[in-house]
C-alpha cells in the first residue's frame, strides 16, 4: 500500500477537509526527506582524485644485455680500480652526485685537509664524498646524468654483470694496445682479471679518452653524451693530464685506499668488506632484494668510517621531485655549455691547465709536478 492509501485510511469522517490536507502535506514531506538528505551529503562529499593524479608505479627494472652494460661502463672502465669502485657506488645516488657537484663548484678555494674536513661533514654516501677530490669526474657524472643513473640502476641490479663488463672492456683496450703500464699507472693481470692501480701511492692520474673509440672497435655512444673537459680526449688512445694528490685520504674512512673490487667474487668492496648501496633510488621495484645482500634498507645514519657499507639516503631536491629522472628514465640532458667554470680555459688533448683544475691539489700534497709522460701509444699487455 502506498503512502496515499495510508493517508486515506487514517482519514475518518471525524476529520475535516482541512485536517486531511494537512496530513497529506506531512506525509509528502517525509517521503521526500531522505532523497534531499542524500543529495546534500553527496554534494558535501569530497570528489575522488582524477585518474592521472594518482601516483604511477615505477617501471620495473629491465635486465640489460651484456652489450648494453658494456656501453654503460665504457667511459670509466679504464680508470684505476679504486676510482671505478667509487663511481659505480656513487652512481646509485644520482641525486647526491648532483648536489655534490654543485657543492664542489660553490667551494673552489677548499683544498687538501680543509676540503677533506668539509666534505666529511656532508650527509653523502662515502663514495660521493670520495669523488669530491675529482671534480672533473663528478662534473661528468652530473652533466651526463641520464647515463649516471642508468649505470647506477645496472650496478644495483646486475652488479656481477657490470663487473664482468669492466673486465671485457679492459681486455678490448689491452688488445687494441691502449691499456698498458705507464709512468702514471700500473696494469697487472691476475687470474685473467686486469687490475689498474696508480703508479704512485700519493698521486692519481685519470686517463682522458674517447670512450666510444678507444676499445679497438666501435662502441655505440650514449645518447646525448657530453664530452666533459678534463676527462675527454678525442684521439684513439689514452692521454694523461694532471695528477690528483691523495695524500690526505688516509685521515678519512671514505678515502682512496678503502675502495676496490673482489673480481673473482663479482662485487665492489669498501672498508675491507663488500659494499652494499643503501640508496632508495633503485630499490623495491618489483622485488625487495635484487642480487642478494642487505640492500634496500635505507637510513640516514652512517656507521663508523671503516665499518660502513653504504651511507645516507639520496635527497630528492636535486631532481625537483622527478623520480623518473632520478632513476634514469628521463631523456638525456642537453649539451649546453659546461656547468662548471673551472675548466673554461680547457684546451684539447684531455688536459686542463694547472690553474684551471682545482682538483689537481684536492685532498693531496699538491698539484702534479709535470703532468706525467704524455699519451699512451702502442702495444703492450698486462704485466704480471
């Protein structure tokens, strides 16, 4: 029975016409009340967020082929072992690399122990701190940021494959006659693995070379690659410029002698043990751990210098919140100008003038005394 029938039922001869009209009005009002109340609630309820405003999940890591990893390591494979270890570890903190490069540019007058003390106070991973002594290397990583973050992603997820690629590229350069012992470096071979160490324990020479043309065969250049002054040389062989003093490294737990590789084990080492990156940038994309080990556990507290196996979180400000750029998914950066004015006097041949490169005296006993023995030509294999 509908509401009108109920109203008529309750209307008796004792009720007058006026009373019946009043009763019907009340019934109609009560029938409409729930709908009006519901409509009012719907108007006050918050609207659901638009579909495109919801955070999109980060793309899953795509396994890199051996050729792709060889392309990634080509720009650094011929550096001394300790420096390669620092670069690979630091590449898992691309945001800190950007911050450190800008910090170094903002403090050009800091040298030696003063530089080391100032760097030691920064909240960076030990690997990033160590690279502050090599401004050209740090600047190259900042300028070619897409490459840096892609290298870090590969190192975080395929560490042993990256290590194998470094050795492959070293053997290619050696067979092409472009990797041998010189007055600046010592090249040795142990168990088919090639080690590169500074010839002097107090000074490091970073070879400048064309990473796409020094290995005897063509290597596809990284898209948008910028040839950074100080570590780029256009010839088909290695060129050595100024030395970087490392005498002050001993006073800091993140210094030169704390980095290296276990080539047979396929992993980088720091402080006498295996290095585990604690960066948040590349972890937990589809699985919690990749490649084993205590990775993906990020924190802002650094342990004792010699016991550290990683460092503080990377901060997001350098990428303005663009997580895609931080993870290497953004397009390569433009090639407009060198970020740092420190190499504005750069001349060809992969050499920066002694007055231009602040790094020549950074964390060490001073600048190089002469710049070494020039370019490395000709054959020669690894020395046992």
